[in-house]
C-alpha cells in the first residue's frame, strides 16, 4: 500500500511527463495567445479607463514610457497562461492513458475514469462557465467595492487619488485572475472526489486545515490588503462546501441505483 505522498508524487511525475511530451504544442499556443492578447489588451485598457472602475475624483497617470507596453504584455501573459492550462487539461483527458506514467498512475490509484471527447468537452465548458462566473463576481462586487473604499479612504484624509496606470490596471487584473482561479474550486474538488484521488471523509475531517490553506492561497493570489483577502477567500470556502454537498447528493443517487 503506497502512502499519500508517494501517490501524489506519482501523479505529479506523470503530469510533468505529459507537459514534456506536449511542450511544443503548449509553446505554440502560448505564442499565439500572447500575440492576440497584446493586441486585445489595448482595447481592454481603453475600456477600463472609460468604465466605472475609475471612481469619481480618481485619476490615472503614466509615469514611464514603457508602462503601457508592459501592462499589455502582462495582460497577454495572463491570457496565455489560462489557455495553456485549459489545453493541457483537455490533452490529459484525451490522451493521458497513452502516456506510460499517467497510465501507471491511473492503475495504481484505481482511477475509474476513461479519457473521452465528451468528458473533455464537459470540462472545458465547466471551466469557461466558472471563469465567467468569477469574472462577473470580480467586476460586479469585488473591484467596485475595493476601489470605492480605497478612494474614499484617501479622500477622507484630504489626499488626491492619483494612481499609476500599471498599478491600477494590475490591481484589477490581479483581482479578476484571483476570482477566476478560486471559482475553479468546484471543478477541481469534484474531479478529485469522483476519481477517488481524495476521499470525501478525508476532506470533511480536515476542514480547518483546508480553510487555513484557502486563506493562505487567497493571500498569495489577491492584492495585499485584508478586504481583498476576505472577498477572495470567502467564495472558495462557500464553493468547497457546496461541492461537498453536490458530491454527497451524487453518491446518494448512485447508491440507490
């Protein structure tokens, strides 16, 4: 019987092999996405400047010549990373069993799933829908609330709110990216539970550790202020508990068949 650490190492080694085999494809996808993202980022910056994300009384300035270029590259990089993760996930689902170490991992861990085009389509659709939900949460609640709070806080002590373009837009992009990441929680946990990589009882019995890890991860992916941390960590915990409830319902339905 192998330990959990050995099983985790086996899965990571298998995924690393998958990445090595497809590094050419991932590199091409990355270059294409960066190129397209750089072009689209210009329109995105213009939209941000004309949107409600710039509170009344606040001003955005450019402090050095390459600031816009660096910001566009940053946005393009985030887009490329998101697409690469999606492509890699689909590739693992479609051809993972043809990679020796992935096949061994699946056998050793007694995984019951089989790579299938239908499964890959469901995963992609789920990732896109959850990402859109994260973007909606960020745009409608997190960003307006934080920017209004920061502007009001500065104006309350008689300061003029002037933000550097890269810092302001980077703040928005970071919050949006963090929201997109945390809203993938249901898909990740549900997949792990359904493939028996982790047990539901194990997750339930370690809620405190998982919640602490959630807060730590949220602190890493969100801007460094308590309110941002709270707004990012809260959905993760709610989504995790909802996923456990959904898995419990699936298990109950399967047991009755």
